[in-house]
């Protein structure tokens, strides 16, 4: 059985019990989602987390792709009538795509080559004779192959053709390719030079104008920077190894004697390396290194997105949101506790209009009229000036004012999603709404924006876009289902990411809600068009109903487990509400009494944790943050200054910190802590509030170097 073969391979690679891997594969093949499997099928998977389950899914896809290519190659070999039992066994035993392609290379249909032309001239027997390395009189023997009609005019012509055939034979030898590939993987250098005449135009890549390092040690961000420079026409990149080292390896494989034939084979090996083998393996290595760099950049970007999506929400508050601006004014919107737009207008407190008094009066009246509890201020142009103005106003009620990262708000405001939601308002109003809602619930708002546009990560536009989108989709789905979704207030975009829902069913849920009012119970989901048993199984535990009659409908306890809770309350002679509200009752539950062939301790423990805090939000509590009141621009900074900041982006080489001066500063990884740091995420998280010290300021290039050493930063998490 093919799946059993896959199971054993994956189980061995991931060091997981084969039965749990097999169960995971079966669940994935049946259409179960990763969040559902991780949360509600722990007994079947041995409590694998989402990361491991995703690895099972991805490796399964790779193995299927490998077998698909294996079948295509076997079919091609049969059609060519070249499939021998030995060749079939070699193809069947190939464990990687590279190994498979190496075996197929000699039989792969190809355009004319120097070797194929030599074969057409009848020189293959001479090549075989030379390759055997049994003869010293090869020039004499080559005379027999002279044929002017075929273009072989001399012994030298004949030997050159034989050498071309041997060079191709060396290139197509699977063992030789394997050895040279290994040499490149461990010993190759990436060498970078500036393109002649491009040194001024490509000044941003100056550090790579004369650069070389071991390819496998080149960090992801550095390799992607080099490749970007090459793509933009400023750099020239080559990947290579010491020729002598490669020749020595190949001589051990192919040289069998010490005569004239052997000398010609050595010449053919050198030719093969220069003309065929090295260029082929270099292309492979560039692709291998790019894939490795892409994977790391995607990992960093996905981790940033995860932290951003799981940022603490302010919660349901009446919010006034401002998208600041100078000449065009500040766009103001008022949102109710559900994030609904109830008012919008524009004020002009900054130059050139300078309508400060009018703006202050208007903001005070709006705060009173709409019972505003929080003011969200976009952190872009005029952000600090607007924040300073708002915080100087003596409001008649308690109001908090906070700067909000507005990256991506303009992308959302011009999107089809925003146009559909606010067809009668322009982009400026939509952008302000996005800023306000982002404060209330970052996750619910950010899912409306393409993750690439949120403004975190490194080189996300340079990596494999299909791999990036797949990873980001996994990340968003993971975050949405980790938090859970209130079905009666969720947007269509948010519902789309719920396990088992998707775009079509999300539309149907919204349509049902609009026609019938709020959902009153989870069982009502089945009345929605196309909301079948499978969709219910996959999604019900992640969809919450805050005002449901059954308290379990507002929790993450899956409906398939309600009967277990019913058994608990029956045994304790109490209600579900009592079990939730009284810890002393929960302490009387003996979990072992409820174990059976389908329900084990992991599920029972999850149920008890949820009953203790039904529908709890896993995100951290919201914290206030303020920039230094005396710092407004880069010109206010000086070396040695210590001030608060907020982390806006995490990369492999360090983190960027917003100081409130319209230009983020960089804390290089070497400056993150007093100890050695391999990964910035060991020390900090996105949106974390930190204290930094200014190390260096480049006013002309607007670059700020910072340090966190000596700040006693606690480990992240």
C-alpha cells in the first residue's frame, strides 16, 4: 500500500510513531484541516502540534510528486525501449528528485550536442575504446575512424569526437553527479562582482561589489540581497569550487590506468567539468540556495505576521480614529463598539490651514456625542503632531489615545473588500476605519489585507510567491482558529479563514445571518446552505456564539463532546453553568471515568481547561504605550540617548524599532542582548515595548543604529 510506504518514510524523518503519522495522513486525505486535527484529534495523532502536522502534509505532497515523476520517467524509458530490470530498480529506489533526474539524464530526450554529433559520425566505438583505457596507441587506432564524408578528416578530429562523447558520459554518470553535487554543497563559494559601469547606479549594493563567501553559510537575507542586485542588473554572481578538487574526485571514479587513453579521459573530464557538469550543478546549487533562503525568509515573515495577527486587542470600545495628514487634513471617523462607522469628517489642525481651535472643539464634541473611549491615531505622516495635539486636549470624559501602526491601511482602503463594505465612502474614510478597527481587534481587521502588504518581514517580494502564499495562508488560518470567531459579528473575510468554511460558505453564513438574524445555537449552522456534516465537524468548535442559551456554544468545546460534559453534570447533579462557574465542582470531576475508545485524556483535559475559562482569548492583555514626549523627529536624537520604542519588524539580522520620529531605528542582532543571540525571536516579539539606546545617527541617509544591551530585556514569549 503506497500510503504505508509514505508513512514509514515520514515517520522516520520526523521521528514520530508510524501509527500517529498514518492517522494524520488519513485525516488530511479525508479533508480535515490542520487546526481541527491539532485541536480535536489529539488521541489519533499523539497530540502533534500544527507545525508537525504541516510537515506531514508537505512531505506527503513531496513524496507524491516524486512518485508522479518516477512514473513519468518509467513510462518514457518504456517508450524508448531502454527499460532494463537494473534501470527499473534504480528508478524505483531513487529517494530524491535530484537522484531520480540523474538516473534519467542519459535517456532524457535532448537537442543536438557535441556528443550526439560525434555519435552520428560513428565515433562511439572509438570513445568506448578510449574509455576502457586499455590501449596506449590511440592515435593509431583513431586513423580507422577517418571519414571525410562525415566530417572526420584526421585522427585528431576522431579523438576530439571521442572526447566529446566521454565528456557527456562523465556529466551523465549519476554517481559522479552525486559526488560533485556534495562537493558544491559543502565547499562552493558564491562570488559576486559589480557589473562594469554600474557601480554608481547600483550604489545600494556596494557591499557586494567584490564579495565572496561559502554558499551554504550565506545568511538568507544576504543571499536574497545579492540575487536582487543581480536581477536588477548591478551584480554578477557565480558559484563554484576548486577545479583541482573536483578533478581529483572524478579521476578516482573514471581513471583506470596511466597511458595515452587515460590522458585523453582526463582531458575529457576537464572539458566535462567546464562545459557541462559545473554549469549544470551550479544551476542546481543556485536553485538549492535560493530555496533555502526563501524558506528562511518566509519563516521569518510568517512569524512576524503571526505575532502581528495575535497582537493584544483593545476590545469592544467606542473608538474615534484619525488618519493624520498636513495639507489634506486629518480624516476622522467614529466607530461604535461593534466597529460600525457612525460618523466621519475632516479637520485641519496642521499647516498650512492651522485650524487648531476649530479642530480641538470638533474632537471634544465628537468624543462627547459618541461616548468615545479610545482614540486611534495612525502613525504615518503627521502622526506624532496629531498625537501631541490630541493628548493636549482636556476631554470631558476618560479617553485613552494611542498611535496605531497603519501599514497596509491604504492597501485595504483601495481594495475590493473595502469598496464592498463602504461603497459610498472614499479611500480616506476607509483607511481611517481600518486604523480604528485595528486597535479594537488587529486579527479581525488585518485578515482583510494581503499579508505581503502589512509591512513586516524581509525580501518577501523576492521569494517564491507560491510558497510564500501557502505559508501565509497557513499562518492566518492558524491564528484565526487559535483565537476563535464570534459568528454573529465576524466579517466575511474573517469567516473565510475558519477551519472548514472557506469563501463560499462564508458568504452563505453572512447571507443567512442577514435574512434570519443572529445565530442562537451551533446546531443552527446546519440550516445554512451547503453547511453539511463535514463542514460542521471541521468548523463548529472554532465558531462561537456569545449570547447562546447553551454556554458550551460560546466555548471551544466541540459539539461532538457535549455529551461528555452532560455526563459530568449528571454525575455531579449540577448544571453546565454550575460546572463552569464553580471551581470546587470541577475539582470533583475524575477524568479517568470518562475515557473510552474514542475519547482520551488529551481531549478531557482540553474540555476542563475550557470550562475553567469558556471562550477565553489566548491573546495577551492590551497595554498602553507612549513615545518620549520630547522626541518628534530624527533631529531630536543624539548618541547615548535612552528612550522607549516599539518593535515593528523582526529580521534575521536584527529588529526595527519605532521611536516616534517617522524613521525606524535598527537594533542589529549583535546589539539585542548582553548574551549571544542566534534568533531575534529568542529575545523580542513584534509590537513589544522596549527601551533602547542610540548608538549612531546618519542624518543624511536617515539611518538610526540602536542597542538594547544593558536594558535587561526579558526573554520573549
